[in-house]
C-alpha cells in the first residue's frame, strides 16, 4: 500500500479496552491493520480496471420497457406507492410469497 492508501487507525476509546492491557491493545490494533492490509492488498494492486472519478453519463437512464412492466407488479413497487400515498400500514400486515 502507498502512504495515501494506508488505512487509518480507528479511534479507540479507553472505555472499550478498559480491561485489556496496553500490550494486548497494541497487538490487537496491529493484527487488525495486518488483516485489513491483507484483505485490500489485491484491490490496490489491481491495475486491470480503471477506477472511476464520477458515474457514467447515462447512469440515470430509464429502465427498458420490459423491466418496467415486471416492476409494476413487484412487492417493492406496491410498497413504494403505499408509502408515497401516505397510507398507514399496520406492522402486523405482512405478505409472504413462496415460489
């Protein structure tokens, strides 16, 4: 990792590690830094993909017509309409579909 890509050490309050000794806390922080480095190492070394600085120009285009038709009868669409209309829905009102 380069210096700019280094993962910042999280803020640790004394309340969290009240019962741990200082060497134990230091060892824990060191192991977490190493774990994060190992997990993100391949990500930072990847030079195949070009990283974006902004979203693509057409990211907000309408969905294809067939996808919009499928969405009309979906549970998410129905719930979205209910929420937008301000309809009060009972927390006991649940729907379950087993396909």
